[in-house]
């Protein structure tokens, strides 16, 4: 699944918005080809800043990012973003465009002809388990789960090898969130994608990711395969974070036991 050259290589990355305080501080991190990496940490820990530096939505103050072996700083940022799928927090669909037009945005920018676009939009709706009849509807008429599936379809439409996700499932109800997460992980595996996902939900990261990177105050506090990080989180703050799913499960079991037999 992976080669010697990572899909994303981040080296000594720093980012300051005001020239003084740093939102990201000296982060070095590789993401292997075909890997699913989750970035977790408290609000303000630098997760989203780091994610956006990868496709140059934010320019780093110093340091280097290589995407598929090429220095990202040497790639036109518009071209770079067109070859990397991006799933926004809160969907981020264009409200004045239909579902089909939203999915087709990058395809039109890349110069696909209309016949190929129509065929690809249909394929993508099938892929994310939405009826093709939704293609003519506006985003405002969709449920939260449907809108998020359209966001995933748009991100994958141009056949990217790398997908960045910023809290992709946080705006939908728990049942839809679980289904979306499982369906996306299946797509990740089916197409051999490289995924970097920012999430506040530790349980979501544990269930989806091959490897987890923990951010604290702009620094990389820990990083490792999910099972290894659960077993040996290292510093106390990382242990507190990684132990959260177990504590939640214990509270649920205690509540269930207190309520008596069903």
C-alpha cells in the first residue's frame, strides 16, 4: 500500500499569523501513501492550520511540505488544490448551484467536456449512496447527511489521490455521522486514497484512522499507529485524550447497569 516516498512529507513547519505567536511550531510528519491519518487535539492546538498548509490554503511561515515528492511551494496553489480533494467543515456547498453543479466544479475547472462531466456526476452520486434525482436540487433542500455526502462526492470527483478533511462529519446527527464515516472509510480503502482528517472526536479517530497524530499548543505531542497509541500514549495529556473512548464506554455501561435488565 505504501512506498518509500510518502504522499505528504511535512518538515519543521512553523506558522504565525501575527509574526509573534505560532499556531504551528516545528511540526515534522510524514503521511504514507494509502494511509488514513487523524489529527486530534483541543481547539486552538493547530490541527486545521496544519491541514490547510498542506494544500496552501494557508502559507507556512517557514518549513517545507512535499506532496507526492514535489515541494508544495513550487506548485501553483490553484493547481495543487485541484489535485487534492478537500471536505470542508459544515459541507461548504455553493448554495446557488445545484447538487450536480457542485460536484462538477473542479471537473469544469480542469476542462472536462460536458458529456464526461454528466457521466462522472452520476457515478459520484452512486458512489456516495445518493439517488441521481438529487442532482437537480439545491443544497438548501438537502438533509445534513445528504449535503455532507455531496461534499464527499465533490472532493472525490476529479479522482484525487490525496483527500484532506476538516471535521467532515461534525454537522450531522449521530446516526448519519456513523454511516458517513463508515462509508468514507470504505471509499478510502477501495480507491487507495491518502486521507488526513482533522477531528475533535477521539472515538471517531480511533475507529477510522490507521495512525493518529496529537497536536498540543501547535506542537506534535504524539504520533503513532492507533492501537499502539491507545496502549502506550506517553505523556499524561496524551493519555488523558486517548483514554476518553474507554471512559465514555464505562459511563454507558454503568448507566445501562443502573437501569436494570431490558
